[in-house]
């Protein structure tokens, strides 16, 4: 099982304090409008963060795929060399000796 590299989980969107410690309003708008605006902004921030995480994941995946492609090309070159050796091989030219 692979190790966890990134944890993506939602955060609380509407966790905002509408009033200061002394009881005065932190915002001038109505309470519902302030909560909805803050929730929308938080959702947009989380989507931007998720997009950045996805971009990072795909960049890392692209790098890993480039490494795999390079290894496959190496194996392909070795197979071509082995194929040429097999085609050149003539079993009649190999001396047969008696076993003792």
C-alpha cells in the first residue's frame, strides 16, 4: 500500500465570527448576507487550493511517466540487440562436444 502523500479534505466553510468580543458587529451587512458571502469566498478559496493540488499531482505523475518511458525505451533497445543476436545465431556453427 503506498504512503499518503497529500491529504485533501474539506474545511468548515461558514465558520466565521460576526461579532467582536465587545459585542459590536464585525460587518455592516445583514447577518445572513455576511454568512453567505463568507461561505462563497471560502468555497472559492478551497476550489483554488484543490486546483493547485491537482496541478501538483499531475505534474508529479507526468515526471513519473517520463521516467517509465525512458526505462521502456532502454528495454526496447536491449530487445532489438537480442533480436539481432538471435537472427545471427547459427546452431550448426556451434561445436558439439561429447559429454564424459
